[in-house]
C-alpha cells in the first residue's frame, strides 16, 4: 500500500488539496481524476481510497496497520471497495448493476464504502445512465472515484456530479532526477523522462529492468535516428522493422490492439519530426540531439512539415482500417525520398 505522501503528484496545488481533503470528516461524494495516460491516476485513486477507508488516516494517507489497511489490496478485494474496469474495451451495465446491489449493504470494517471506476469514459451508454441514477441519489456512506484521460470524454450529466481533480506531468529534468534518486543510471533516466513525457507512472514502470514496452520504444527511437542517413532503398526494410516493433508493444494481440500499437508508433514518429523542427533547448528527445540534427541537415524544414502531414494522415488511415503494410511502406518511401 502506497501512502499519499509517498507519491509524486503534480501540480503541487493538487497534491496539497488532496492531502487537505483527508482532514475532513467525509470524502467528496464523487471525485473525477483526469490526466494523461501514465500520469498515475490509478495509483493516486488507490492511495486516496485506502486513506478514506482507514479510520486512523492522516493527511499523509492510510496508517497501514488497522484492520481496514490490513485488508487492503491493489486489485480491489477490500470488503468495502468495488472496482469497475473495462472488459475488454467497455464497462457494461451489468457491472454497474452488480455494484448497485452491493451498495444495499452497510460498510463492513471501514467508515465508508467506495466504488472505483477506472477509465470511466469507457462506460457504455446504458452503464453511464445507470451510474448517473446512482450519483443522483447515492446511499449514505457510499462514495465514488472515477478516472479518465480527459473530463470531456464523460457525459455532461455525470461530469456535473463529480469534483474534478487534474493530475499533471512532472517536468522532464525533475522526473529524471527522481529516477536517478531511485537508482536509475543518469543517461537512462534522462531518456525515460523524455520518452514518458513527464508521466510519472509510466516512467516508474519503464525504469524496471524487464520493461518490454520501454525497450521496444528505445529500439523504435534508434530506428528513427537512422532516418537522417538511411538510403532510399532501405525504405521497405525500415517500414517492416517499424511494424515489427509496433507489434511488440501489444505483444502480438488481435487486430484492434495491433492498430492501436501502430498508431502509437506513428505518434512517436510524429513527435520525432516535430522535435527536429524545434530549437535544441526545447526538444523532447534531447538525448538524441545528434540524430535530430542529422535529419535537419538532410531534409529542409518545408519538407519535414510535409512529412509531418503525411505521418498524421497515415495514423488516421491506420485507425480507419487501412492496410498497415501499404500505408507504412508508402510513408517510409516518402520519408527517405
């Protein structure tokens, strides 16, 4: 169990508000945590709920020793907590109905009961309407925490009944320093901080030695680094390597997941080209300065802007069910022309 005081939460005003909320007699009726993927929404939600379920909580979080804390599980098996998650890509009305039936009972060992809805924007219409009815007339001592990448992804009626908390990213230099303090080698810490775009949860996950996603993205950036010098005849080979790396991001999943992975890879390629147009001191991938400069020398700014437009269109086509091989091969042929 992680205590709230142990988490890196930005901005500091949000961290301060969350700590102060634990000094009140009752938690908010419904809290919506929003922030970019990997910013730590689930971790913050768990720390908050564990604290509210603890009768001996402090502004730092749960005590870790009482009966409620000893029953805590990050998987959601606490007797006074229900967790709703997408299965596989949406939260259905059956899940909300089961939670509502569970809400007919009083708390077991904690002063309150909580329903945590992860990725609440994935509630299907029927589930969203069922949740809305519950939020309008919640049972006594029942509270809700929802997470979502953005508030405008939820229907307005649910949003209006939630207290909004925005979680931000950590500045790259600060995040790299945090990783170094946790034992990560400085050069690797800098690269992780850059690639994670300041998302603390993602960065901490990637700092683990067996982080396949991080290793794959590192290989992807190494491929991008060759675009400033690769001959045009290597376009098809690089396109094939790019598709293979994208597939690794999803572990060889089904077509829908594969398309999401390809779109993610193209998003990083888009950032790479945008970085090549930025002043050196403002680049996201600062540790790849030499490769970005080589791309800038090879390709004039106007042509790189054209390439950015092509990458954007390729990403849109992939998400629209276009043939991945044809799209990526055509893209790399143009990038190396």
